[in-house]
C-alpha cells in the first residue's frame, strides 16, 4: 500500500526550512540533467534558492537553533545511559557549523557575486526570457561538454553547502522530536491541541484512496480534515468515512 507523508509547519521559521529543503532536493535532481534545455531548470531552481536566501535571515535562525541543540546535548551528557561517542560527534558537528556560520556574514552571497550567474539571472525572472537570442553566452555554455558544465555546477552548488548542511541537520533534529501514533479521523476529521513545543505536524496515511489531509487551526488547537481529490473537476470534497492515519507532533 503506497504511503504518503504530509508535513505542516506551525511557524514561519519551519516553513522557510521546508522550502529550502525542498529546493535543495530539486537542485540535486536538476544538477544531473544531461540535455541543454533540461539544464535551464537547474538555473531556475538555483536562482529561486538565491532569492529566498537574500530575502530571509536564516543565518540567525540557524545560530539560535544550533545553540538550543547544543545546550540540550550538554544536558543529556549527564544521563548514565547516553552513547558518549555519538554525543561527542554530534557536539563536534554543532560546534563546527556554529563556527562556520559566525564567520559568514550572508549565506549564499558568493553566488550573487558570480559574474556569469549575475549576467543571466534577471532574464530567468521573465517568462520565456532565457532564450538563445537574449542570452547567447548562456547557450554557448550549454553547448559545452557535460564534464565542463558539471564542473561549474558543482562549484555553484558547493557554495551553498553550509546552508544545506544546516537545513539537513536541523530538520533531522526537528523530525526526531515526534513519534508517530495511530489515530482516527472521525468522518474525515481529527482535532488536536497545540503546545509551545510543537513546530511541525507530520501526517502519514495511505495514498491509494485519493484523499489528502488539510490542516487548519490557531495557537490553541489544530484540525486535520481529509479531502477527496476530484482531479477532473479541479476541486476536492470532504471524506465522509472514518480514516485511520499516523500523526507525529514535532
């Protein structure tokens, strides 16, 4: 039975983390494309990532979160059954990331200074703007051998390595805070209580029946309603029956 996991952030910081995480997955996928027209999608994703990093102050959020995790690990170090070696490795990773972040003023700024990227970036914000007559130098680059293009792509992607590593680690810690439990949505609806420690709600359910969860709520309570997808009508309707699913509050 195919299973799908839906994630619903409860704060703006986690929304931004999820956006960045998804963009990095797309970046990895598009970086392996072979044809010249497929390579254009790589630049679309790269420039979206750059736009997001320029608009957000994720560096400050990273530093705050790493500081919290470091204090939590130091607290756990007093536990008699803790894996001391794993704890030491985790602390070393946090210390290294924190040191790297403090030495960096603006994440992704080196890409903004890249002359080639700067010469083509604006055209990608225009629908149909990345054409051979608008950007002949880009299409000259696209015609180069794959290993030559890959060398440049690797260089650009590596300049975002610090952002990627922070996102990967912090989302791992966040997801590990929650454990799945099976619940029932009565008539397709489930309600829960929001606490200060919940930043992300994960819903794991069957994907074979064509329904999907939608989350709504406020700072006290949240509700999950399952909707049936009606693709040919471009709309969705509520699921009338009871639905078993797994939920994790992280």
